[in-house]
């Protein structure tokens, strides 16, 4: 049940691991998904022999500690270390007991029962015991997540449609929220109704939603140490879902006492993980301290995780590492050649592992919310023209773009499908071989002649539609992410050089240093941008979530163009059909692959890469850390030691071979 459950969870994971952060956060921010490595003997990590302290810098500030509603790695690098899940994973992606000691399902995998470990404790920011962890803590968490008033629209997607009654209750509470600001009016037939207005002032009729009761939610505490989940439909992979933040527990009396302050600071959070957040000073420091009441203290080798804020982290961390003031550092590509030749640094550098838990794509924004100087109305005409989208995507050569972040091996993390190659397979067949995805997995979008052909068609159609040229393309990046600006410049030169600056004008612009995702991607202040998604569970369905209605990715559902909306509806219908196939896994994969291929066929996204590639310097060993290509396993410091120095290339290659052999078993 424990060690080989992944094989039963529909997906035989390919053996690829991780390093770096997604979600636009800085590579040194939290968790062993930062710049990992290891080698040599265990050290004191800059502390005393009695205290192991892992020291790093970070440049992107945490936006919330409310683990029930956040998916951003800039936040989960902390939260996955301070609150445990029902299950966790060993270094080879085998599921293991955590806060649950065991679990089972009924015959059709529609009801799952987890048996909670006894003696678990909640502690405060000083490590003092507050209360017992009980089954009701999972019930309280689920009820919080599916209540629309808690601003959980993104994360609740992992419960809506999954847990029985979750969709109904979320819809009802969202309706009640809308009702608070609705005004009286009449519909097109003159009947009395409630009118709501969106952010742009557009009016629509508020459709009444049937009343739903939280008591009907399919999460219940059978007793203090047994929690039961009733699903909306059978899901054999459900165990892989419970390592997401929205399935973490929360102590209900404390949650109610905090109210809207929950997760706003370390004072308004309780902890049951390997660490508690002893210091949280935004733009100053974060300190994780070993939890004295943790259920498995013998597996927590690092006593403190000390992260210090510095906006210049990427440029100063190397020297601080060499001076002995840090245990990990960024590796800037413009310095890589010199570092490989310098005896002082060459033996510290080693590759990072490819990781299929995060996939990156270029996306078009169909609901531009940027300044008039970038011509949002003109952009709407262009982005809703498929020939225009095709011209851009076929003009981008991914390899030179990726060389901006990995000049030594730019294809190391190349990815050609939204669901990464190696993420899931069935009976030895990789998901990317299903449903027409094989053409993308084995081919290349870059085609100069085809790009020009699409350009010429788009010019004719857009001119007739009243568009003006060149089309301004606001191309935004996070200045805290190393080499992102360089990548944007490469893409700008490629597209304008091939298609002509009289056709498109890529405007490369830095977003804010803090809160980038909310300020840019979440608000739609871009025309074209690299976005990403992290897998939440062991099934291809997880990769459809960012393209579903209501997602803050590219806002296709907000397009007002009939042709675009017809295509989008067809995609949503394909996904809906795939979701109904729950027992025939071969047919399920075929259906989901067909939906993904449709999205790529119509140029809604251009996959670029997964995490990995490049070089790192760090006194952690990624091969001993927890790993799974979904959820938060790879963000945890549990099971990690601080080593004397970063491993060399030879050491890394040897350990990687050994890890691959064991993971392959």
C-alpha cells in the first residue's frame, strides 16, 4: 500500500527530479527546490556543532502564508515545511505515511479513509504546544477552501468537482457574495432580476444558484483519528492529491479566531510540520526552526533555515558563498564559463536535475489589462486572430531562447508538450504518445517559412478588421528571476527579425520586484509572457487546470471574439469528456491528450521547458530529499543534511546514476 502506490495511481512516473523554483520566484527562495546539491561531509552549516543552520538569500517576498489558498512557490517554499500532509514521499517518489499512518478506499475508489497518527501537536511561532491535531482539522480545512468568501477560487479548483458537494457549495457561496452587491433590475423579458457589474462596469443578470449545505460536503471526521473523503466520482489516484496545500489540516478554533488575518504573519499561523516559522520579517528575513513536537524528529537534520532578503541576491550570493556566509548561491550564466575554468568554483558546480513537476509555456493574454500606450484594443484584434498567434509561435526557436538560461546545454530541460514527457505513462506508453501529442513531442514548432505564411494571412485579415501595424506586444518578465530578461530579448530579436518590426513590436518590460504574479499574470498586465504550472497530482488532468474557466492564465474564457470562444468551448468539451472516463486509463489518456493537442493545434500555448538544466552551487544533496513530480514534496527540507561543500560534477554524476537506478526500481 505504501511503497508502490504510485504504480496503482494510474501514472508510472518517469525518473526525473527537480531544482529551482517555479511561479516566477527567485531560485534561492525556500525549500530544497531551490539551488540544490551536496557532497562531502556533513557540516555545521555556519552554526555550531550542535546547531545546523542552512543560510540562503531570497529576492521575491512571500505574499501569503495561508497555505489553504496559495499555489505560488514563493509562498509554498515556506508553507510546505511548516505544515505536513496526510502523506509524503521518499526520494524516489514512493508514497509514505505522514500525518496519516495508513489509508484505504472502497472498491471503486470513490470513498477514501485516512487514519490519523495519534499524538500530533499544533505549535505556535515560538514552538509552544497549542492543541492536538485531529481528523476535524481536515474537515475544517475543506470547508474553508470551498467557501468562496475565502478568496480560494484558484485552489478550490482542486476540490471542486473532486470532493462530493464541493462544487455545489462553492457556487452557492459565490452567489451569496455576488448578491451582496447586486442591484434590482429586469431581464430581457422584463422580469425582475438581480444585476451584477464586473470590474469594467459591464452588467449581467445574476443567475440564482440552488442552496447548498456545508454538511453535504464529502469530508467528515469518523472519529478523532479517522477522516473520510467521499469523491464526486472515482479517482484511483486520489492519494496523490492529498499532498496539496488545500488538503492540509487547519485548527478550526484558531482559524476562526484569526479571521481574515489567518496566514498574514507567523503569529497568525499554527504549525504541525518539521519546522515552525520563528521569524517572519518581510523584506528582511524568514527563519524556520525545527519543531520540538514534531512526530518524526529523527528525520529533521537541519535545525534552522535562515533566509535573508536582498534584492541583489542573484549577483552577490556567489561571493557570499565563497566567503562562507551562505550555503547556496545563484549561478549567473554570464559568469558560468569563467566559473567552470576557475579552480575556486569549478569543483563546486554541478548540473541540476530535470523536473517534470513544473512546465513552462509562452501564453497569449486574451483579456489585456494594461495601459493605453500598449494599445490593448489593437492587441485584442491580433490575439483573437489564429493566424497571428500561429505566426508568432512558429517564429520562436526555443533552443536559442533557452540558451539564455543554460548556454552549456540549452536542450537539457526542453519540453514540447504542456504535460511534460515522462510525467505519466500507462502500460509502458508515455502520455505524450497519445492523442496526436506525438507529433509535438517528436517535432518542432520553429518553421520560418510557415511563420511568414501565417504572417501574411494575418496581415490581410487584421487589416480588414481595422488593426494597425506594428502590433505592440507587451512582453513582461520578473526582474528577480535570473536570465528571464535575456530570454525575452532573444525572443524579441527572433520574432521581429523573422517577421519584421513593421509587423510586430515586442515591448520587453520588467514587472514589479514584489508580488509579480498577482500584479502581472493575475491581473492580465501583459500581452505575451512565459507562464508556468505545477502538477498537483498524478494524473494528466492536473495540466488542464490552468486553462479552465476562471483561471488566471491567459484569460481565454474572457475573450469576446466568437471564433475564439467557439474553439475554447470545443477544448473545454474535450476536457469534460476526458474527465468522465475513470476506469479505462488508456481511453482516459487518449481523451486528455486529444484535448491538449487541440490547444496546441490552435496556437493557444507554446511549451518551452520544465525545471532543470544549468548549474547550481549548494550544500544540499537533492538525491536524499523528498521527491514527487507533483505537490509539495520537493520543497521540503526534511531528510536533508547540510554538507561541507557543494558536490563536484563527478560526484553529482555518480549520485545521479545511483538515484536513477533506485528510482527505476
